[in-house]
C-alpha cells in the first residue's frame, strides 16, 4: 500500500526560507517516483493559495490545519473586489478609495470601517477593520483569497485581541480561539472546534490542536510524517496511529559548530529532540553520512538515516563555444596586451579597449596585435 507522506511545516510564506524550498523539491521528487505526498502546514494563512503559486505549488500539494477544520481544503480561488462585495451595502455606505492599499467605508461622512486590500492585488478584499466612535478597531473581518470571510477577530477596549471565530465558505462558525488574562496579558487559552463530525472539541493550545489534526489524518490512511521544523516536534510526538514519525535536521546539530569527530553538545533549540522526544519518534534524517555517524556515536535514537537535502537544477551547456571578450579600462601599453595573452592562454579573443586619448598612444601598438586579438577601440564620449 502506498502510504501518504506529509512534510510537516509551519507555513508556506510569502518569503520562504530554504526549509520550505526543500520541502517543495522533496514533494516533486516523491511525485516523480509515484509516491503520495503533501506538505502539511499549521499556521492560519488567508493568503495561502497565492503563496502556493509563488512557490510553484498547487492547492492539491498542501493541506493546512485551519483549512481542514474550516472545510475549505478544495475551495478554488475567487477574487472579490471591494466595490462589488455584498458585505458592504452601497445604498447605505459610501466607499472611498485612499490608495492602492486601503479603502474607507463611510456613513453620513464618518468613517466606520477601513478595508485593507489583499497583498499583491488591485482592489481585492483583504481585511475589514470596524471602528467605533473613538476611531478604535473593535472587530476585524479577515478575507481569504478564495473569496469568503474566513475569520472575525474581536478586540477589547484597550486594543488587545479577544475572541477569534473561523468560518467555512457558507459563513458557519467552525473554530473559535478564546483569549484570557494571565498576569495582565491576554493569551489564547482555548482552541475549540465547534462542530467537527458532529461534536465539539476543546484544546488548551494550538499544539494540541495540531496533534489532533495529524492524528485524524493518520486514522484515515497509512501515514508517514516527516517534520521539517523542530518547533513542531512536540505536536508530532503525540500523534496516534501514524505509520512513521521522523524529524529532518537541515543543519548541523552541534552547539559549538563542531562537525568533525562529533560532539555531545547540541543547539539549544534542539534540546527537546535530543533529550525528550528522541524515543517518541521513529528517528532522525540528516544530510550526510558523517553527521549520521556523529549522532549515533553520542545520542540514542531509534534510527538515524542519511538522505541528502540538496537540490540543483539541470543547466543545459552551450552547444557551441562562445567567443572570449576581455574588457580593459585605462592606458594601453604593450605589457597589458602581453598580460592578457599570458593569463588567459588563448590565441584569439575580442579585446575591448576603452581608449583614453593621450600622448604616447601609437597606432603601431594597436596594429601589431589587431590581427591576433580582434581589437575593438571604444573611445569615451
């Protein structure tokens, strides 16, 4: 049976790091070899479908946690222009464009909302900030690039985030995040699935929700998780029913930068991997046999596997040799011509010379070497 392979990442960003590029190229490699694979992302991202296009991916290549619980995994992209959305009643409110990034909604001359244009678009709904009489934001509607109101974030009087509700494409609430005061600061303290398969589920944090999400995927078919982000390892460790759970190390692990001979030290951000979850996963994947040997020498993992994470594109070579060109700026002298010939070891080249007209520059020098070097004189204007 062909297992589904999920490459676990935080997000597909507008500006991605090498980790996301590595996952994308691994995805292509798996597909070319007939293996089922998707990139799994945790973060809420209403612009995800646009970010996928920039990375050369399609919606079928990625599964996002929030999309899954909002039931919009396969929803196609749809542009909703600000001036044509049904959300704003044009009979009651006046739409006033400010610039390419912002539009105002007014009633009786007072601004009641500000519309942020979706990044990289012209006039497409991105987010709507609703304002009170003091011009403070009391709520924000966040629009997904697939053409629906994806979530509403409410705010307290002091501007701190309150409850956030996530909707499906029909506007039905599917997920809620509650914030509570802890030592004077509001934190997200509950993630609640409002109606998942007919039931409500509560989680203390996003990590628990991610573990539940991956466990649900693992219960549907034989599943292998390859985690690219060490920060997501605690969530992966708690996943149930997975056929395989692996951590990919894209960097050296040694805390002092030592690679030859191995080291008992490791980077601080890798401490959970090396001390707490080393037995909770099937193993780690590293880029070289040397790193594999070093980890096996000092640390106790179930398995350590070496698989390269470097990708290069095939570059076609020139079918015919190209002519050589040498650009010389400055005074022309015999030693310069000799130096070019000696250093490049070529018999014929095009010698482009910027000629500075001065006494001592003779036609003889140029004519002597013109036949061998196809000298082309360029006088400064």
